[in-house]
């Protein structure tokens, strides 16, 4: 079955989902920002599904007939992926969520594709396989989009002296080509002491350090007490898989500031001095046995601007072919 949304919704008011012929099928109403829920109704006005946002995480629940049937969450550090644990079985969504080009599978079988079409007006199309619960799959698509749109700056930090951790600030100012105003690691040439010892004339590819807040969540579950800035990062993000971004990805932080991802942070033994065993906790292995460094990414500043907690994050991918991040 083919379903169409004729324009990108804001998830704050009301929109209609039509079939391929343009006939209305479902109404969606609500505000995930204020009421924490969306109501999914048939053309008779009867609520047939509901999407609820978790209060403390980016996960969303789907309810059908008033009963919880699924949880949708962004997972993994090895690429864009959403896992859907449901009473109908395990579902997985993979692909480009920024570009609206992804698919949903169930037990390895394709059950839905999601794409963007450019016609007279931009349209977003969901194609579902025969025999599937279309209401459930459409609710999954809405939940994924809601989570994806929640990418934001969780905290900002900076310090004018060399120290492992950086204090949290109300705001920081990014300066193009330099870094963060007043931060010890700002500069056009390398500022990290280990890099200065190697080559003081090398360009500074580590002007800004970003860490995903989901890493803090993971470490705290393991018993480590870690908060924004504790591991020396300048920007703590939420709901964006930093480690899967290709080299050269640009992030707009807030309204003006732009950074370009240059590579991975290489964890060092200072982590263990901060919390015993922490260095091992931020290292992992992928399915092929390769080393995975989870301690964030480094970036240079392309566009100046002030950023604050709560600011949105926009992602711009570099031209293909994409190069995976390597330590810098």
C-alpha cells in the first residue's frame, strides 16, 4: 500500500496522510513538544493509535487500542539505525533518515520503504508490504521522524586552562578557523600538548570536541559517574550518532555556528585517572573485530556563532564516496 504526506510536518499541529490517489486515510494531531503525544485517527475521527514520547530519553512508545505495542529507539554506533521492539516482533529501520531514504525490515524481510519525491510539491512516501499492519508501520515512521528531529545541543563547556574536564557554560562562542573563544584548545595550529610536542606547526584539527550524551547514559548505567564536560568535550549532543558520520560532515549548531567533523578522539590514559577503568569502557569491537573508539569526535569551526544548550543541530553530509572517521 502506498501512503503519501504532501509536505513535511512539524509534529506540532495537524496533518493528513493520504493514499496514492490522494484520498485521505488518517489524521494525525498532537504536539510531542508540549503534550508528549500524537493521536492517530481514522476518517471517522476515532483514535486508532497513539505515539508517546519518553520523558527522560528520546525513545517513543506506540499504543494501539490503548495498549502499548512497541518502543522505537535510536541505537548503535555503527550507522544510522532504529530498533523497534514490538508485540508483533523485532523490526529494524536502516538508511538515510535525513534524506528520507530508508527501509523497515522484520526478521530480515523488507516490510516498508520510505522515500522523498520531488514533484510539483515535495512529497514523502511510505510503501508497505501486503499483509502488514499499516497503522503500526505508519506510527513507526512518525516516531522515527520525531526522534530524528530531536537532535539538539545538550550542554556546552569550555576552559581557558589545560585540565582534563571542562566546566559547563551557559553558552560558548565559536570563531571560524580558531575554535571556541577563550578555550585552551582554540587556535589555527595544534593546541593539545601531545600534538605540540610532535609538530607545533601542524594545523589544529581538534578545535572542538563533541561527545554524544548517549555515551554518558551508557557509562552511567555501567556505574561510572560522567556528566557533560567531564571527558573534556566542548559540545554534548543528543540524538545524533556522531561516530557514524563520515569525515567532512558539517553540523550547524544553533542558528549560525558551523563545524566540520575531522575525525575521532583517540582515548588516552587520562580517562582512567578520572574514573578507574573508564578508558576500557569507551573502547569496543565491531562485528569484524575492529577497534571502536567511542569517546567522541573532533571538529574545526567553519562558521562563527554562539551556541547554547537546547539549540538544534542540522547535519550536512559531504559528497560521496564517504570516508569513515579516523583518529586525529
